C-alpha cells in the first residue's frame, strides 16, 4: 500500500506542476527567481513551506484514517474528479486557490516565495485529494508525511530547475502545450485509478 502511496504522490505531484493554473504562477516565479540575487533563499522558502504544509496535512489525514471507505465510493470519487477536469477545459469553474498565508498574521507581507509555498493551486486540489485518500487508507502518519514530502518536492522540482536554468521561448511554448494536455492526462490517470480500484474489488 505504501509503495502505491509514494509512487502516486511523486507522479501526481509532478503532474500538478503542468496543470494550467499552476504552470502560469510558477513560470512567473521562475522568471523572477532566475534574475534574483537571493534565488536559492527564495527556492528554499518555497520548498520548505510547501513541504511542511503537505507533510503535516497528509500525516494528519493518515492519523484520522479512512479504512472504512467502500471501493465503489472511492472509484466514484475518482471518476467524478476526472469528469470535472475534462469539463474545466471548456467551462471555467470558479474554484479558488487555497491561500493559507492569509490565515497568518501579517501574511500579506510575506515574501512571494512563502506566499507561493503556502498556496495550494486550485487545479492541484483533486490530485491532493487522491494522495490524501491513499494516505488515509495507509493509516500510517509517517507514510503520510513522506507522501507529502514527495508530492511537494515533485511539484516544486520543475520550478527549481527553470529558476536556475531559465526558460527559452521554445521551452515556454512546450510548457504551454503541456498545460493544454495535462487535463486529459490527469482525467485518464484518475479513471485508470478508478478502474484499478474496481478490479481489486472484483
């Protein structure tokens, strides 16, 4: 179970970077960080904040547990999220980012790196829900925390790469195409997960 959890956290975290609402904000950050003298500090703040949030969240979810969930219910949730991803290609869905820094005193004055690290982009929320469900089913807080670490690092890794090496016009074009395809890939993965759940039940 933990192997599936860790693999899903890494793959979905990386996929989360290529979701449209994530890639837009993070590309802007990489351009700014690439020209910033304190680039490594900014990247450390972003990575650290995101890792702490997701590791703590998944550890808490794993502690709470979700072992009683019916396979059919889990598969239905995955299918529904896949449909939402496809619908959102054509129809704007007003799902807000979860900006945790707004809950902190003086949060608006934090650095852009911390704000980004303490923000969960709207289009990554279904991916976070999937990993959260797997963490809950594992019932292991340490496994949940490690899954949060993997998800955070995978989500942030492309940002770190492009912040250091920059992005050419060709790379930005490729990222735009990847963002366009990401919803289809995500929907396919979610439906594949639903099929796997139902197959395991049979």
